[in-house]
C-alpha cells in the first residue's frame, strides 16, 4: 500500500470514529481536524451526506481540488456507519455524571 492510500485510510478511520461518537451523542454532524505537514485539513459531514473539506497550509494560499475530491470520496456515508446499541440502562447517567 502506498503513502496516499494510508493517508486516506487514516482519514476514513478517524471520520468513522467521529460519526460513531456523534451518533451516540444524538448529533447529526461530525467533524475532524487532520494534521498535515505545515497545516491541517478540516473535514465535516452530516446525516444528509453533505461534506466539506478545507485544506489549510500555513504559508500557502493554494487550492487542492483533486485532494479535496479524494478525501470527500473517502468519507464514509453517514448511514453506512453502525453504532452498537447501549444495553446498560445506567450508561447515559454515567456518561453525563461520571458515577452511579
């Protein structure tokens, strides 16, 4: 596997985790900020499968449409990400208050 595929796989995994967390919290959108050399990539998606990818480099004012498209295509669809139903009736209480 080459570097580019690892990069996109890492973004996919992180975005999937963000979607799982958002779904478990009852939210309808997810966000990650992915660090890159001399900058970062901000990625948003929601339950309508709308996405936004912003690539920011500290010293460059340049757009990267092909990279943005590749990242957008790598983001999992909202409904394709499954979450495990919580079977512990106290889990919500513990999550918000930290104790039973």
